[in-house]
């Protein structure tokens, strides 16, 4: 770098450039708060909803949002809303570890390699710290029920999704941490762990399609 060109920059600009890494580090270490959505709002805000299987998770230096992003390659098994994106889609989550450099964002839950789930994706084009709607609110994991042979739906922190509450009633909406919480009208088990009462992936996908069709007809 030409140090003379740096020194010719205005003092305020040099101070701003020096402050950016400190701002990123401070943001990354503070717990993230996100608005709690309703299930309908999750559908509305997602430009793409897919059922998929994670094929690869890789952190790369990319110069965006602190310089490191974790890229998650998802095999698309079923498209529930949005345009045809082909057989695979890649999501970028801010942060990760490359060599001896780590950038970590508080409350970030990144899909794991081999995971199968349903993902409410806000945008594939715009830069975001987390591409899923409402962070963990737009992230659902499928687990096999060995007794029935059905795949059941769970939150990222391992609580069974039991169904959807009465959408005609006004729901109390809270501020959630990025890694915890679900949409206000989604009913979940109080405790973590497998449950025979968990909603099947087939029923959950049908619910998404019905809600998407209903919301689309009203717009």
C-alpha cells in the first residue's frame, strides 16, 4: 500500500477507517436481538423457502462484513416458495474461522454439514449477516422418528414443533435472541428432545404451501 496516499486522506476519514474493525469486533461480541415474527410474516418475508440437505459448510475470506463468511451449500429437495434455483443453493453467514483468524457473531446458528431441514431464506442477492428470516425463526431441522419412519420438525435448539396456533387471534410478539425462539404462533415443546407429538415434515410443508397460497391470493 502507498502510505503517502493514506496520509493524504482527511483526518476524519483515517479515524473512521481505524474504527471499523473495532465496531465489527464489538458488534460480534454483543448478543443479537431480533423481532419475533408470526408464521405468516415468515412466509411473507422469505423470497425462497426450501427443504434441503446441507452438503458442505466452508468458511472463506471474502472481504464482506468483517472479511470472513461461512458458506453453506444446500441440496434442494423440495421448493416450497420462490423461483426455481436449481438443484443447489448456497447461503452466506457472516463469521467463521480461516487459518488462525476467527470472526464470531453472537447468537449465530449455522446449519451443520449433513443436516436436513427447511429454510426460510430472506434473499440470495442482498448482503446480510444471517440470510434466514428472523435468524433461527426461519430455520427448522428434520429428525427421523424411528417408530413411525416419519421425519419430524424441530427448532435449531432441539425443541419439537407441535403445530400452529390460532392465527385469527392477535399474537404477543417479543424481542428474541438470534439463536433462540420461534414465530409467535408456532407451538413448540417446552423441553428439548425428541417427541412423538412433533409435526411431520409432510404436514409442515403442506402448512407452508397453504399459507403461501393464501397470502398470495390476498395481495
